[in-house]
C-alpha cells in the first residue's frame, strides 16, 4: 500500500485549458464563406468543357479562413485553488438569490483571475476581457476555471484519439 507522503509528493492541483477564438471578424468571415459554399450546394453541373466548379475556389477560401480562425485562438489555462482559497473565494462572493451558490457577477471574474495560470490575469483584466467577449465565450472561460476546481481528475477521453486507435487496431 502506498505511503501518503509519497502520494503527496506526486500530487498536483487540477489544471484545465480552454481555447477561444477572440477574432470575431474572422469567425464572421468564415460563417459567410461557409454559407456561400452551402448555397452553391451539390447541384453544380459544368455547361462546357472549359467550365470550372465555383465551389473549388470558395472551398479554398473557407480552408484558408479556418486556418486564420484556428491561428487566432487564445489558450487559457487554469489551476485549481486550494481548499481554503476556494472556500474564502465563495465566502467573498455570497449569492444574492437563494437558488445560487454565489454571486455570478462578481464570482466569475474573481475565480478566473484567481485560477489563471497562463495568461495570468487580475480581476480588472478579466472584466476588460469580458467587455470584448460574448456571453457564450464568457461562459466557456468561467466554466474552465470552475471545472479546474470542481471536476474530478481522470484520463481525458478523446473521440478523435479513440477513433484513430480503433482504425489502427482494425488495420492490423
């Protein structure tokens, strides 16, 4: 049976990473290009031997735009707080309504700032970031910090990795 001192030497606080695209203009451009491509559909037929498929040029534009969107993603890494820090943070942001565990307006930026490892942020910087994010992006950022503190640590399951492994095993 392992010795607790050995376990404590190996223990690390839970970390969680989320990625967000903060380039709203690039996302809008991608959505527009994808809509144009979808509008063309699969019904195109050449009207001459010299005709070229208009979807090909648009598909290249979509691919290039997707690359720009991926390149503009920002990674945020959070690390769990210790038990006392977590408790103190909750106590500092009491719920205004009975059906909440905390005040969502003040707790979210405080938690994100307290847990941010990369980039390191203070509460004012989180609020400034919130000003350029939409509600969904703010939720993703908060959920990453919250999960770092509440989600059990396990081996992450990746559907992509699982599918690749299954195909490799089947190929043998």
